[in-house]
């Protein structure tokens, strides 16, 4: 299927509103719905079902007319959905989009980074449509296929990116008080190689030696921990690598560092890179090839334990 220009389809909005949000025609939205077999009527029913049930659970003393007034619905509509014990189901050979995030919760291995990040949002930040902050935003590669850009984006090389949406990472520590953020994303380089003189921006996507690599990862983990709220979520992408014929399990080192700093591992996903089917093992003693992969660790900032004397 050809990649769609429609990246922000919202089943709770009208066709006209979706067209305006995506800067396309209403015909394009209708074609999008038809090609994907989306059951808009059931989407609307599921939306009302969840909305009414959620409100009723928070206001158990209110009757149907009061709920209807609060939600802008009719009392009969409220009564109809209150009687339901399960949410509406789509027609045969049709699909709904409102609860697709629930289906994604079962993903643990994927060749789609965006799907993994959306899943993390759905599970760990269900009230959010985007992460609050990305400290390694670079060219916003995570946010070009339907995932909303974080509210705040920083990068070490912001000065050469010519993007007003990305601020210099050096300002991050002074811009914010400790304990500010509920979610942060970090994706540092995970390999060692001499800086390339062919780089368009004169920026190397690698570190030049092992100490530099480990120091930078530890520094970023500490920085994120400092600025995050207790219970906040850190999404940390990392991968293992080989250097001078030896494997380095950077993922294990990151887990160790994160635990010592004050994080706990809340979730883990494996990303299989579809562009590189095999890890190059020619410089190692290993003959077996494995799929090129990375980890998305979901860390949670733990509450400090106060030790009693």
C-alpha cells in the first residue's frame, strides 16, 4: 500500500475535520477509510461507550439525565450505552481504529520503531499523544510517520540543524528545574568509529573510544533522572556492537547504570532493523549471523527510599 499523507486520522472527528488536520481533501479521507476497511459507525459507538462508562464510573451518584447534560448527549443515548456490558464490535471484514492501541500492547518485537513508540505511549502514558521531551531529537526521525513530535526537543548539534523546533542540549539543564518531566526519549549512538570526514554536517554518528561512549550514556541517564518526576518514564534506545573483534553488550551496561542511578526497568521491546538483515560478524570470532536489532528500554524513576537510623 502506498504511504499515505494522512498521519493524524482521528476517528472521533468528522471527515471534514480530519481533512483539515491532515491538509488533504475530504475525498482523500474517504479513500483512506475505504481502503483500510474502517467502520466509522462502530468507532463512534465505541467512543461514546467509553466516554459514558468513564464518566459514570467517576460520578456513580449521577443519573442518566445528569450524565447526558455533562457530556452533551441525550438521556436515551446514555441509557442505551449504560446497559451494554461490552463495547460495540465492528462489522464483518471491517476494523476500528479507536482501540488499535490496545492491540499494540501485545507487541514485544517489531521492525517498526514508530509502532514500538506508540505502544509505549499507549501502555505507559495513556493520557498523552506525544512524549514530553526528546534529548537527542536530531532530525526528528522518530516523528515523521504519524507519531506526534514531543513538546520539547533538544540535541547536542541543534546549532547546525537549522530547525527552530530543536534547542541546544546545553540549555536543557538550565532551562528546567529538577523533577519537571513525566517522559523523556533518548537515542544515543551505540558504536565506536573514527569520526568521518565525509559527514555532511561534520558530525559523527559514533563515539571515538569506549570511555567516551560509556561516559556519555551515563551522563545522559543522570541528566534524565535529574529532570524527571518520580514515576516518570524514560524511553532509552540502545544496541550492542562489536569493536576490534570483541562484542560489547552495551544494553547490559545501560541496564546496570540505570539501576545504580535510580531507575527501574518497567518494559522492554526489541526492534529488528529491516534494512540490515544481519549483524556483520566478519571481524569477530563468531561465525553465526544474527538479525541486526536494538532495544527500547522503558525505565521508571523510582521513589527514593529513606533509610531509618
